[in-house]
């Protein structure tokens, strides 16, 4: 069972419960299931059945239903089979002691007619424990997690450890833990039993043991609390007891408490009768909990008892579950640069996320199982309720292109083809992988790579009609595409095919300057303002022929990407005065000038392509996508250099964004009455409720504060004005490569030292790149040479002249970029690049009211509604996704404050940080 | 036999843009390639090629056959092995 969420919270009486008000999809093997919790923190399905008899159920993970959704548990089957309401107050990990305390605490809040107590036999041992072992997800360390427990003093139960201590003690060596019934040792024993199949439970045969003595006392306490109500005791057997058809020896002990209104049920025998090792339909393979079939069997046993002995009435018909009429479509992007998934509901993009955020592997290209799980969770939809799954690649065309490539390079072709085979096989088998990894049985479709980008840009844009321009490295054959969008129709008008690719040309120069292809391009763009475009003529004379319509032809004599591995060759190096810059070495003036030159050439090509798109489409608006659309410098030039009146740049223009576009294209091609719903923002990832946040903070026993609701923005603004650097985590995670205010590190841009402080103490990099500003949309013209919204940080424009204080051209002469970048050149020094430009992100009240409020409060204090916004991560790390990621990043760095939704932590109040992971080596440098 | 990787610049060309074939639908079912038997799969792949001279097809058929006859389910397992990361939630 996997989730990126916090689903357990601290409880001072019970030790823990689930986090309230959640609807979480846990991944389980190749499948997943939803767990829904109520306001009290129990997996209690919503059921309003006034006037019905009510059963209250207590137990542990078997009763709570680990491994199955709420509706597949015996509690929920009972509700269907009997004319009654079932309240399930079971919690994973509870001993009988915690189950009985649960009953005592909540029985008054849930009026009921009958109680079912379903202890697992392992509770005999759990009841004696003061704490259980677990793993702290932040530090990776084994810890002891306290729980309440009873002892017997003079024949009387004494409750200990309440309030349950929040402090968790670490375990130095879990193998030598004195806690022999620990999570680890039990897991080990469990596996041992499953493998060895010869160890049953002689330890419980001694009815005078401490375990049984305490269990009897606890039963007496429960019976007293239940009073005259009927009580069903249904002990859950061990796995191996079932496997070896062991007689339920323990029933005799429980039956000592049997009375008229107390029944002890044997659920082991009916389970034994259908279970076999070869065909295990009773226990789930990964966790050993009950299958849906086992839950049904248990429900049958209990309902028979309730009907015969306790006069509960059976319903005549089983209610059918509501079937959703919503049209859900899942888009998938994988096996290229960034994997991702997106979910449409009736044509609206309601969820999208990159796989890297969950796996913490930057640019993870693997199958996006976690992103898919999140999308299904957000949509509250099962995988087989989807109308379609669509992926963004005509893999047969990609295979075709690679075959042509291998033939084109002659003698090296076989080697090239050999290297590509495994990767291509994965692409070819993607439908098979989808079905295998998700248990999906429905229809699967594929959309062309560039069409996916085009659809993702046009259908999410605010425009009824637009020209479409897609530019990237390559997708199948296409490297650049011009299209036209009208209403719900999309047309492809012109393309350029591999290898004549602007994206590959830019990547070749990225590679040559010592940066990583497919991730270092934005560094080259940031480096460009330091250089003089002295190589423009070289590039245009030797490397690329540019036509007036923006179409290009690469001179393959200078490139080696056709042979794979390297991007450029010796002839290329000769053009630029020597070999490529080795990674992580000093950047010289040559690299700065190359960066300036390729940036100038790129701008020329993009502008010409855009003008050609205008000419052949006649549309007044332009939408863009593909990796080159992330070049925010060239985007910024389009406003002045083309006749288009308005622009939309898809915020997830990279490969992950293809997941949105492929699904949208399928939707509009296959749904006759489809209506367009533009995407108002890029906040499409998971959010974490305040319940979950509080549970995270309390469970970890952290020192934290809660904002006063009315003062939240003001308090954050005050912290910023006092030069605190804040890790800001709020609301839904962004989809796309940029942090847009919900997973951001924010700071005061007027502090001249802030840039170097952020770089060296937070991001751990010596960066020549400035930080981006995030500002109130209505103040755009006050600070920048721009008069429109720029919500996605995809446009670079100049800082307003009136704010510049020290215009300089030093950067065009010196090699010391760090010194230059830290010079104060405007009233907003930390966000002003050496050429006086800035990467703009505007925020309005509709898109992100909570952040807008902070900006306006900051303006009251500082005079400017603008902050530094840099992604919430360290170099090489994916942007933080969940609460734990944010907390770890905060503790690993020198941030001053961490805001987690409506809560905040102050670094100086936190304990010393010590963790197992050597995170500085974990993240591969980009 | 024409290779579709264009390496030599066409003479006197005013533009390198090409006009793609008109297509009614850009999203198509994956069903044709969801078959296991190698020869049928190869034919299904070839049937979807749209940028290959007919004369090249026999050579590509051989390459595809050789390729797919050596690939197994285990090759797919390797794809994901790098990313298997345990982030089982902290239940206890």
C-alpha cells in the first residue's frame, strides 16, 4: 500500500487514527483502492440511514479493510445484506486495547444497537506493548511509536501511556530491539511463516499466560461498556492457522464470556473450507489482509448470526451502486523525457502531475503509475470507469523513424538500431504495460506527439480560434508543426521532419556548452545575456539554413546525434575553437557568446515560424507548446515581432504536458457534444487539507504555529519584509516545470544580498541565473515593460527603466558571472538579470487569491507587490510534492520559515536535523 | 530506395516545410499492435508506417522480425527496475 499522503494522525488517547475527511487512493500492487474517512478519522463510509438499526464495529486492519476499498469490507457487505447501518471504527495497527478505548470514546457519538468486536489473534501480543515500531518517512530512521496499554494491578485494569506521548524514540539497531513483537519482527515472522509453513502458535495455548489474562480483562471491560446491547465477538485467525486448517483453539477462551446477548463467532472454519495455498482467494498477496471474497464470507457468517439470534432483518434486494455518467479520459506520457498523467472529466482537465514529483527522480521517464494513481484519486474514479486511456506517441512511426535513421548512417546503423531496441520495445508495448500496471481492461488510444502538444495548447487556451505552433526536439517524425484551431477542431497544416529540428539544434549547443540535454537548455538561455552573439554568423553559415518562413535545414556534417550518444562532432568543435566544455567546469566567455548566439538564432527562427503561422492560418492569436515554448526569452520577443494580438503558452509545454493534449485530442474527436473548458491555471496537482497538514505536524511532534485566518497573508508578508526566506507550500501542486506560487521558495526581492543567500544557502548552487519575480497582475506595468498577464513564468521582458539604478555592460566583458549577477542594478536586484530583464509571473485573485493576498500585504509594508519566486527544491531535486518533501527540504536547507497551508514552522524552533539519506548525493546534478 | 532522413539540402528550395497528409483523426486505437504473435505484430507495425518507400519494406520487415523475436517480457521488467522506490506509507 503506497501513498504520497499523510493518512495517519496522532491521537492522545488512541495513539493514532486516520486523518479525517480524506478520500485517498492507495496503490496496491498493480491496482489501487480508495479509502474514505469521516470527520472523526475512521474509514467510515457515508451512510445516512435514519431509523435503521445500527451496528458499531471495532477492530484492526482486517476490519478496517486494509487492501480493499470501503465498499468491499465485511462491514459494508453487512450493511447491504441487513436492513441496518454499520459504523466501522476499526483502525489499522490497533490492539484490542485501542479498539476498546475507541468504543468507550465514540460510542456516545454513534447511537447504536449492536457491537461487533473483531480482534485479531495477534492482539494478544499487541496488548502488552507500550509502543510499536515504525519508520520516520522524513529521516528514514526506525522509531518507536507510543501507544496506550493496560496493565493489571490487583485484578484491576490500569490504563498507561495516556495521554499518549508524542515523542518518538529512535531505535539505533532495529535488529537488537527489545521489542520482540515489533513491526519488523512480526513482519519477519510473518514471512517466515509463509515461507516455512510449519510454525503455528503454541505460545497462545497457555490460557494462563499474560496475553490471555489481559485479553480476558479487556473483554470484561468491553462487555461492561456495551451493556445490554448484543455483542458479537469475531476473532480473526492467523494466516497460517487458515493455511493449515488449524482448529480454532482460541474460541474456547473467548466463549468463556458468551451469554445471551454475547455471541462468539467462528469465522475461521468457513474460511478454512474455501482456502487453499494454491489458490489463495482469502488473503491478499502483498499484505496478507482479507480479500473482498473473504470479507464477504465474514459478512455472511455475521449476518446469519444476527438474523437468527438477534432478529435483524435482511433486505430483500441488494442496492445497486450508482454508475457514473461522467466522461473520464486519462492521458499518459512516458518513456521520453518526463513522464506524466492527466485526467479529463467531461473535457475539463481536472488533474495532472509529473511522475518525478512522486518518485523524487528528476525527469523520471518511467511508467507514471503514481501520477495515474493521483489522477484517479482526484477524479474519485476507478481505472475501469474510464472511457479511454490515451498516450501521446505513434510508436510505430517512431520505430519507422529510428529504422530510417539506422539505415541512413551506414555501417554504424546496426549498432544504433541495437541500442534503440529495448527502449523502442517499451514504447511498442505501452498498451500491454498500461494493462499490466493498472489492471485496465478498456480501450486504449494513441495521439501523435505534436498533435498532443498542439491540442494541449489550443484546447486549454482561452481562444476560440488560434494559430498553433509546436517546436521541440522530435516526436515521431515531426520537429516543428504549424496548425490551426477553431472551436473543437484542430488541423495540422505544415511540419518539419527529423532531423531538421530547432530543438535539437538548441540541445546540441546546450551539450557543447557542458549542460545536460533535455534539462540544461534553460541554463543556456539564462547564460545568453552575459555573452555577445559573435557566433551568429558561424551558426547560420555552417549549421543551419533558415528560410524566410522559419523552416530550417541542419547541416548534418556537424552533428552526430544521428549516430546516437553525442550531439556534436569534431567538425562542430572546430567551428567554435575547440572541444566542448566539460561538465561542472568554469564557464568561459566562449560559452557565454555561444549561448548569446544560439539564443539570437532561436529567436530569429521562432519569430519567422510564428509569422509564417500567422500568414497561413490568418488567425489573430497564437498558442505554443513543445520544449522550445519554454524558451521564455524568445516568447517575450514574439509580442513585438509578430502581428498576433494575443498569445498562450501551454504551461506544461514539455513532454509531461503531452498527457493533457493526447487526452484532449481524443475527447474532441470522439465526443459529439464536447464543449471546451479553458484551463484557468496550472494548479492541477495534489493538495493537502489542513486536517492532513495538522496530522503530519502532530504525528511528527513538530513545533508549529497556526495562522489566524484573517491575518495569514499579513503575517507571511511581515515575515518576508523582515527578510525571512520562506518555503511556501499551499494548495494544489503545479503541473509543468515551473513553481508558480504553491510549491515555491519566496523572499524579498529588494534585499541586495538575497540572491546570493538563496543560491548558496538554500539552492546550493553558484548560479549565474537570477530569480524570477512573482507579482500582482495589476502592478505589471509598474515594474515591467509589459502590459499583459504572464501567469506561467513563460515570458521574459525588461524591468521598467524607472526602476533601474545602475545600468551596466560589465557582464559583456568579464568572466566572473557571479560577481556580475550579484550587482545591484535595479530596485528589484534579486530578480533583475544582467540585461535588465526578468522572467515574469503575474498572479491575480482568480488564479491564486491566497498568494495575491500575500503580495498586496507585502506591498503595504515594502511598497512593492512583488516577491522572489524560485522552485521549492534544491539543485537536482524535483519540486516538492507532499508535506514530507517540503519538510525535508526545509530542514536540509537554511530556509527560515516553512508555510504548510494554514500552518507554519520556524527553523530556529526546530530540533536538530539528522537523517539517514545522504541527500546531496541522491539528487543527480542537472 | 529512398531514405526519409533527408541529409542533403534540396536545391532551389524556398521552404523546408512539408504538408502532412490530411487526417480525419489524430487519435487512433492501439488495438492493431496489441498482439503477441511476432509475424502478425510486424505486419501491424509495417501497416502503420507512413513515410517509407515500398522498396524498403522487405528490409525493414527482416529487421523488425529479428528484433521482436529476441525481445521478451523480461526486457520490459528492466524498464521499470530503476524506478522501483519504496515509499510505503508510515502506517505504524
